[in-house]
């Protein structure tokens, strides 16, 4: 095909892409991303949203293909009733949303519509139980900046206690994002969102979920890339108007990379599309707090605490200058004390039916293994790296590291399983807050938090008021 004809056709398709909203729906029939997203999100929300009537806000709801599928899956499982609120500046899209709601049998549950931009100060939805921002963050302004009416802070403010928000964006490591970057775009990814959330101290955790884009019609049977209507739609979908402005050399490189990133499966050719799911939860301020421990447990804690204070070393200026570090490694070497500590944990939790002790790497996992042996339960590790298989991840601020990463295997905990969180030193509490959110995201129930030491001056219990927390020594 001649270059001039190619550019003309590319411009025509790009114009179609930019002006016709139907393009998204037509093209996305070639990907299973919405199907996968709706199934997975509803599965994760199933045991984490409560109440007979749940209010859901669809931010940038568009035609509702993804949002309404999530709600339909949820309503069908437990017979819940929903009120579905909607934000999108397009009245045309809202008409499509209402039509799709009728098709899903959800038209009676439609609540309020706000036909304006979400970041507009006059857009003031009611407090919500669930907020869905599915691939629509790209079209919302100011969430990357320090704007007064920042959309990310607005999402936090709109959630009721116990509420959940899920934001879906493409991953920087996704093949279709790699192609965008090669062409000079692709900046609005999970990496950007993560930085913005951290900047605003909004707690979150994230996970990668993969879907596929069917690119079969863009290739010949011999694997040659074809410049046809299907490929122009694909190129416009990925690059927009940018494609027409690229040099021939850059175009050839992109096509070669596209071929490299696509694979053949069951006679068809696919390219993986990886999206990152960011989960934000708001603590349930009305949850019932744990009752006080019995006299026998108090007496045991008091006597054991006196012994531990004599064995715990205090090391100045470690790991950084100005820090007084409490070194618990002597407790690991003292077999009698080691046994007393694990027996004490058994006394506290033996009637709770614990399925797993969960701990992060280093000393906490040693204690978790020993306590699990006494409780006759399993151990689930959380690592900063080197965990095989699908994982969920979270970045949090540690007292010595402002950006600590922790992973948890997705298939490690099933819904309803009881979990005891283990640590050896609770300092700021941020590790436990992060771990608890991740366990609950998988459907686990955090029965308690056990730690040998608590640095009470750093207020580690802040944000954990609704969990049972047992520690032996406080400094």
C-alpha cells in the first residue's frame, strides 16, 4: 500500500475514533477485558460490601458495559438491592447506560444521574458504599495535580465507612502500554496513579489482571501484518492520531514489536492487555471493638513481659541515627522463652479456629511458623519479592523506608478463612494496616493481631481500632 494512502486512511480512522463513541464498544468486542474485570471485581466485592441496600456510583459510567456487569453479578449472588448513581458528562452515553440497565434488568435500581464532569465542584453525589472508576480515570482532570477539588480525594470523601472504591487503569508493563510508550505516549498508567495516591496519603493496594485483545484479523495466516480496516482500528485504538505523525521507520518498529508481543492460541492471534486494579477501602468506624482479655491472660502477659524486658537488647542509632532499636533476636535463641511466647499465643487464640498465621518476611515469619505449629494451622507468607504465581501488591510507608512493597499470593487465602496476623515489633502499625487490607481483599477474616513488642509512642493501633490486638511488651 502506498504511504499517502496509508496516512489518509489512518487519519480517517483516527477521526472516527475521536468522534464516534460507538468505536469503543465496537472495538472492545475484540477484547475480554470488560468480561474479566466485571467477574473479578464482583467476586472481590462479594464479601466486603454489607447491607441490604448498597449504593454504587459509576464514575465515568459511559454505556455501563463494565459497571453494570459488576452490579448484576453482585445482585444475582445474594439478592441484594442496589441504588445505582451515575456520573458522565455525556447525555448520549447516559441514554446508552439506561438501555443497558434495562437489558440487565437493573433499570428499577437506577438512582441519581450527574451529567457533568466528576471533578466539577458542582458534581456532588451522595455518600456511597461502592465507587467504580473502570478505565475512566484517563478522562478525569486534575487527579495528578494538587488541585483543591482533587478527584482522588473526592473519591475518599464520598465513601461511607466500610466503603470500597476500585480504580482500573492500564499497567506500564502491559504490551499495549509498551507500544504506546514506543510511540511517545502511554503515560497515564498505574505507575502515575500510584504516585498520586502516595502523595495524598491515600491507602491502597493493587493487583495486575490480564485480558486479551484479539488481533487475528490484523495478520495473514503466514504471520504478515496486514494494513486493512481491522489493523487501522487497532492502530488507532492504541495510538490515536499519533500514528499518522510517526515516521516510516518508527511505524515499522512498532509493527515488529506488535508482532513480537502477540501470540497464537487455538488458531487465533492475541495480544495481552494488563490492567492494574487499585483498591481503596474506608475503615468501618462503627465496627464492634474487641472485649478485654481475661485475668489469667493478663497475669501471664505481665509475668512474661518482665522476662522479655530482661532479654530484649536496646541498640542505639540502629538502623539509622537517632533510633533506639529493640533487638528481639535473643528471644529466638532462648528455647524456654521461645516456648513460653508461643504457648501464650496459643492460650489467646486456641478457641478461635485459626486457619492461617500470616506474617511478612524476616523474624515475623519465624514466630508465625512456631505459633502456627501450636495452633495446628497453616502459614501464609507475605514477601517483598520472590513470590511465585499471581499476587496482589501494596506499597506502604515504613518507618525506615517511605516506599516498601509487599506481595501476597492471590490463591493463598479463601473467603471466610480465619487469619491471625503475626509480627515481632509493631512500630507505626502501617505494615499491619496494609497486610490486614490485603488479607480482607482476598476474603479472609482477620481474627487478631499478635506482636511481641509494641512501640506505643508511635501509635501503632491508630487505624486498627476495630481489630483485636495482643502484645506482650510495650515501650
